[in-house]
C-alpha cells in the first residue's frame, strides 16, 4: 500500500506545530460538529512530548473553546510511543513504523478504536470509531505541519 508513509521514530516525526481539523459525527442522532485549531507537540520533562491541542469546537452551530493535553512517552520498542492522558492514565500505544497503526481504548462501556495513518512528512490523520451504549461516533482528525 503506497498510501502510507513509514515513520521510524514517531516522537521525532510528531514534534512541532500542526494545524488541526476534526469532524465529529454522531451516527445515532446524525448531528455533526467541527474542531479547528492547533496541536503543539513540545518537549516533556524527562523525555517524550507534551501534546497540547487548542482551538474552537462548533457543535450544533454553537462555537466553544476546546483544548486537551496528552503525554507521549517513549514506548517499549524504539520509535514507538506510549500515549497517556494528562493525569498519567494509559490511553493507547502508537507505532507508525509502517505508516499505519490501529489502537483500542476501552472507556467505561464504550470502545474507542483508532486508526492512525501517515500521508507524508507533513500530513497525518486519525480516525476514532466510538461504539457503546453511550456513544456511536466517528471522529476524523487531519494534521498538517506548520512552518
């Protein structure tokens, strides 16, 4: 598959500032929303990266400020990443060595299944499919390197 761009070291690839756009679709209600903003992957004390996302989320026509922070730690295999929530709880693993990675994250009774794809040196995408009694969502996020 020539559509994926292999990344030998995910932390090195992600470091920097990315323009971020996300579509959120609720498959149960057919509602949709959009996020636009910036994601900065900066140095994390002790190694790894601190992912800070900030921007505006528009849901049912109402814009709201939105932000999230994740910690990306070196994974058990060189070039891989252990992604954690800001409070240290595990989120998912990440291995971009083939340019594509699948990850699962159980959240209460819901299951988040993520697909990460690298398009080239400056573009990558995540698609999270969320299923469970509380949620039926598709979240698609595109990242484009700035500068």
